[in-house]
């Protein structure tokens, strides 16, 4: 495979953290994009491509990729467009990253809107894929069908699930429950042979093994994602506090030994990046606060999506918005 | 105060569980409503009012209170209407409970739509009040302002917060972020002197101490509530599993001793019931699967709302939907 292009710049913790994360990735061909200074901190054996500009967290997302044409995330996307990289991963300004991907890679024909695709941890089972997690605050029913197809492709490539169960997030399982949008999307998905549609699912199902792919609008998806991130953090702190309150250090350290691997599984860092599906090339957006472990797992996630050929699979779907036209 | 009317019937666990829960409430005047059989299981000292019918979980919510005029939850609402009870609490069919409250108590003048009001646990701080948690899947901006006023009254009465911080749930803190609905509601709330409006809040804030009252549409609110319930359950099971996997029973039992009070604080049973605010009388709806502890805490919660005079406070608000008319 062509190397995965990783943007070193524009993160909360600086390019050194991203560079160190790359050293942990293992056997994946990489190309790092950054300023000359940042490239100097690269571990040996990783190719560097220089970019003269950086899109900062404070830059206006929509205009940034046009104003800073030689910014590192723009150059990374360009490498994908040119076929010199199989995927791009950035941990910078996420709004600018979406704009960059759309500008440089364009949409896959027939996909109305790209969607941010995330994995929600499920203890003891494969994660639940959820989209859209924030690219489109307001959506149409036909877009939700696109999301169902793209989520199916993602779950196959990344999680190895042959026939992923797809549900629409709603407030009741019965077909009539929810908003007008949900009811319209239900009708579209019910008849689509390319999707293993299981109907409506509820909030409590997203962290369960009841469903593999959850489709929703970007407003609800983003609120749910962040609510779960907040809950994970609140629970972890509360458990730690409760254990420590007893004062017996042996109990605390024994318990923590067993709980740390669990936090690692249940915190968002475990995946490390969200894929912007629907653009014509693989583009992943990680958290600006990503640590070394999150960087490494983002790159591994990109690798699996490359090997699973997720973009080509989405290109091949029939229907999408132009169904029957 | 007048007694709190508690519906014994129509729950998943049977009237005995509700009756036993009432025994644990302590010093609160109560009147229990149920069939003659159910009343026989009441602890001594609790007054009973007989009802000949029961609304079951399988009954059609909208028509149930009209078809079963002598159903226990209908009789409980009637007692509030007649001034013979200060509040009604049911653990039965929640859709039918909403229909019953609207039919028997009516809306408070000026409130466009009642909203389901829940408390989300925040470790180490007062809970966050969220509304609407599911009464109205689709809402208008003016209704969100009503919710802000009602949530303010609730947080004062129930949590003793003098100037509760109110936020609109959105996908970015900046004023322009989110949907058209959020932007319109933002403008309405920004100018309302009766509300301590702090702007948009995000999903991660709901289980934090950043905000006291979160207003949102009933679709998003219900999805978030259930996602957090699912997460709490997933985390608790995962932590228990991880602790047990080590095999050392002493560590497990020591750790559990400290964690059980935490689960009790962080699970939805801790509150026990949601208030349907906006109807002209206090009406609370508990989980159908409520255990004794949840029943007792629902009644205590009703008592605080009675003492805090939440319904009268909502009646007194100016503006609401008729602002300026």
C-alpha cells in the first residue's frame, strides 16, 4: 500500500507528540507532513514532506484551506489526491480539516454530504459505528440513507462485520416513533437490499451489542458523542475518587491495575480518529488533544480502512441520492 | 401539605414493590391509589383510595385515560385537580401518564407544551436538570424558552439553586453554532431577564458542573438521557467484570464497598421520577421498572417540588409564548 500521510501540525500538544506517536505505530508505511522544524523531530525511517504553512485552531475553518494552500493538512490531502498516499490523518482544526478534504478530494459521485464517522466503545464487543457525528447539523432523509451505506462499508472494512446491523437513532423502536426525518429515512432504508436494516434504535443501544451502525443527523450524533465522552470521564474520575476515599493503598492499586485497561478500551482515544466518509479519498480527523497512543491508534485505524478498501466500496454502492434517477 | 398521591398500579414489578417503597419514604403524607387487592398490601398508616381500572403498559397511550376513566393514574391526577393531593406520582405507562396529566390538569396558561424534566447525575455536584426529555419530538424556539423558565423554577425548588445557569444544548458554544432552532432560541433567551442564560452548552457539559439547566428538544433530550443510562450500565458492568477478572475476592469486595454508593448516586434510580412541567398541577412519572428505592426517592422528589412551589412559580412567569402580546 501507499504510505499514510500524517499531518504533524496544528495540534494542542505540538508536533513532537504526533512524531512520537508515529514511532509506536509499527509496520505501516508513513509520510509525515510538517514544517522544517517539525520534520527535524521525526523518528528515523519515516519520510517527511515539508509544508510552509500551518492551519491553527483559531483559523476560520471554511476559508483556511484556500488562504493557506501550502498548509500541512492541505498538503497531506493533496498527497492522497495524487495517489502518493493511501490516506491522510490530521489532528488539527477539525472544521478546517473537513473543508480541506472537501476542497481537495471532492465528494464521491452520488453522495450528497460527507459524514463524520466515529466508533463508540462497547464493553466486551465490537464498537458501534455512528454517523454523522457532526458534519451536518441539519440533514435530509436521503442523506441518512447514504450514511447507512457508508457506515456499512466502514463496519465491514474496519471491524470485519460481514452484514452489519444498521439502525436509525430515535426515541422509540416502533416505525412511527420519532421525527418526520426519522420516519422518512425509515421508509427509504426498509426497502434497500444493500443495508441490513434493523429499524429504530434508542440512546441506550449505542453502547450495547444490539446494533453495529447507528445513523443520525450531525446535531444528535455530535451531542451523543460528547455526552458519552463526558460520561466516560465523569465515571472514571468518580470511580477513582470512590476507591481512594477508603484510604487503603493496596486496594486502590490492585483495583487500578485491573481498571486501567478498561479505561483504555472505553475512552475515545482508543480509536483515535474519525473518518470523514463520502469524500473521494480516505481522510481521518483526530482529536486536537491526542496523545501518542491516540496518534498511533488513529494511524492503525486508517490502515485498516485502506486495506478494507472502504472508499472503493462506497463508490460502488447503487442508490444513494440518485436512486432511480 | 396535602398528601402526595401515588399510583400503585401498572408497573413492571407489581403493586407490592410500590407499596414497600412507600414504607421507606419517611415523614411525608401519602395517599395510595389502586385496586382493592393492591390496597390490601399497603403498609399500615397509609391512606388508600380505590380505583376499579388499571392502564397497562400495552394500552394505547393517547386514548387510555378517556377509555379508562376510573384507572388508578387518572384517579391520582383527579385528586391533584380537586386539591385533595399536592402531587401525583405514577410508575405506569409513561405515554398514558402524559395524556392523563394533560387531560385532567390542563396546561398552565401561557405554556405552549409541557416538558419531561429529568435530573442527570453529576459526580460531586448537584445534578443537571434537562428538559425536554421526550414529550415533544419536534419543538419551536418559543417552547425552548418556556422550558428554560420551567427548568429554572425546578432547579430552585428541587436543588435550592438561587440563580440556575441555563444553557441550550448545541454542537459548539459560539452563538451561531447548531441548528436554526438553536439559533432562534438563543436570541429569545439572551434577552430574557428571568433566566440566567449562559449560552450554548455541549454534550460533554451535561454531566459536569458547568450548567444547571439544559434545554433541548424532546428528541435530542430523550436520546441523550437514554445514551447516558446505557453508558452508566455499561460502565458499571465493565468495572465489575474487570475487578472480578483478577480473582482476588478481598480486592473485589473492598472495591465494591466503595463503589456501590457511587452507583446509587449515578444511576437514574437515584432520582426516581421525571416531572411533567407545564401542566397545572404537579405530576411525576417514574420508570416502570422502579424498585423500592426508586419509588421512595420519586416521592421525596415530589415532596421537594411541592414545598418549593414549582407550579405556582411557573404560573407567575411572564413572557412564555405570549410575550409582548
